[in-house]
């Protein structure tokens, strides 16, 4: 197994990027580069594109809220990781009509996967998705109806932590918003993911939703019910002024039959009393309010590490939910990250903060998550 080729550049210069690409090409001529660029430095994308074209190295990448390297979180620079240039990949626009991806766009994505994935299974579809796309969960449902278990599914949502529309996906020629970047990782075991958020078994029904807006719960304004749940379950008097202080710590969760519940972090309260979440919430879903993982707990890192170790990876690409970091704070999140690095040693761990996570486990139905740690063997 070849060592994982990667680097973290806290300051990007044309000379530094060019030297890295030249060194990697000398070691492995058929090399492409996946670049994760911190959102505070979008001008770095043009620099990376110019260097990649000059070196004739395929480039793919995304703008993300933050980076992971050396058991730390970073808010500047870029992480570069080499991949096999023979890996099937495509960046494609995902046009929407009334907050729903067009049938043609979903069909194009499905056709790409069917054309390149092994008919007998065993490949992994890695998706990097613009976080402002309003129907990621539904898009995964529709994609699964087209291609089913032909692949494992994993990925992350990218872009600005403000959730404002910005160009966030690129290759060596384009830099675009409202898009999806897809890679088919050949004969790949898939990712491991977990969140370990726990909470009340009291379930409520989302009686009216529109995409990521929860309008009513049990027939009443969503924020009003959220306030009551916070008071009864956790003794917290929630109002519009302190909403942002508590929402990341006590998110909604959608109950499901298999696996951990699907966390939906509330982002804002609308004037009409609806609650906007980071991810779609279907009507008639069974919903509860959960308590986020306890700072200092390392159970999530241990579970994720145990899931990845059998792959004997040369390295691991990790996606760490930005909302999870917000909940834990820098010190506790860094301690959790350090525990994961220790679990996976000597394989290096690099990656990005994410604005939503995609995962299916192994040969399971794909789902859109919040609050997850995702670890993808980079083989």
C-alpha cells in the first residue's frame, strides 16, 4: 500500500502549490488532487486552478468552513490530498424548480454512477454538495431509487458556515455554486459515522413542514412546541433571544428504525413561529429534542475508529460537523479529534468541517445527517 500523499498549507503561494504538485507527480504520475479550501480564502481557488493546469494535474475541490490536519481545526489555508487520476469524477450543476432538484439533474447524477460503478457492488460514491441546495435528503432518496445498493454512499455539504450562497465547488476550469461533485471510489469499503446524541423518548409529530422549515408540531407552531419541550425535558426557558445559545446543544432528532436518529440542528426562528433546520424534515416524522454529546466523552471517536481500522487505510479523510464543534467548543472538539487520531494511528487523519453529512454505513439506505463524525478510508 502506497503512503497517503497529503499536505496542509496554512499559506498558499503559487510556488508552494507548484512544488507540491511536482513532487506528487514524480512519485506517482497518474495523480489527481482533491483540495479543501477554507471559506475565508476563496481567492486560493484560482491559484490552485492555475497551478493544476500548469502541472497537468487533475484538480477537484470544495470551499469549507474549516479544515482538519494534525489533530487540530484550522480556519485558514487548504488541505490537499492526492487521489488516483483514474477515479471517475464529475462536477455538475444541480438546478432546482420550487426547491426541488430537476428530474434531469438527478438522472444525470444517477447515469454517471451507473456508468462507472461496479455492477456487482463494492464501490463508494463520495458526494460533495453545496450546502445551500435545499433538498439534499430528498435528492439522496431519489438517487437511491435509481441506483439502490450498487454503491455505498458518503459525503458532506460544503460552502460557507453562514449558509449564504457562494461558489464552493471547483475543478481545474470551473468554480460554481448550486452544484454536486461526485467521485466513484473503486472497491472501497465505505465510511464509518456516528454522533452519540441522546435524549428523551418522548416523540412528537411534525404535522406541517416545507423542506427544512418545520411549521407545526402536533398542529401547533413549531417554536412554541420546541419551547415547551425544552422546558419540560431539560428545564430551559427558551426564547428568541437565547435561541442561538441553546439550539446547537438541544437539536431536533428524527426517529428511525435502524441506526442512530437523524439530527436536525435548528438554525433560526421565523416570524411565523416556524423553525428552519439544517436539513429537510418530512411531514409526519416522529420528532424529539435530544441532548448533544457530552463534552469530554470519547465514545464517538472510539466507535468511528473501530469502524475504520479493519480497512487498514493508508490515511483517513474525515468530515466533522460544524454544529458539533459549535456545541462542544474548540477545546472539547479538539480533544475528541485527538482521540480519533490516536484510534487511527499511524494512518494520518485530514479533512474538513461540514455543513451536513451523508452516509449509509455499509450497504444501507443513504441518509442526510447533522452532528456526525464521518471517517472515510483513503485507500
